[in-house]
């Protein structure tokens, strides 16, 4: 199963010159999505994985599959992000994949 969350922002974040800005912004946006969702989406594990990766790695890269929890019986759950800045518009995509691999 794959869940994709795409966030489009009309303004470029101020901290794009700081390494790992995409991860911090993704965590903020996922928190906002949790707060405003009608069905009460729970993204705590995804946010924790993104936050820990950005703090542990000196130069966090995009599109890295980060384990949300340890694999069990060939079942894993990973999260990854990508970002794109065009002019003043910014897009952050958070992809959560789970299943047997």
C-alpha cells in the first residue's frame, strides 16, 4: 500500500538554505494535516522517522526510504520525501509505503 501526501505552498520557505529544511517542513505539514483532518489521521510514526533522520544525518538526502518501524516477516513500512522549488512555489511530497517486499 502506498499513501502519498502532496503539499503545495505559494511561498518559498525562508529556511531553504539550511540543510534538512524539507524534513522539518514535512513534519510541520504532516502535523497540520493531522490537526485538520476529518477522520483524524495519525502520522506520529512518520513524523518521528523524518525528524530523527534529519537530526542524525549531517546532510539528509531526499527520496531516501526511512524505516518507520523495524521490518517483521518481510513486512516493512517506510517513508520518503521529495521537494521541488519553482520560483516562489514549493512542493513537498511525502510517500509512505507498506507491505511485503
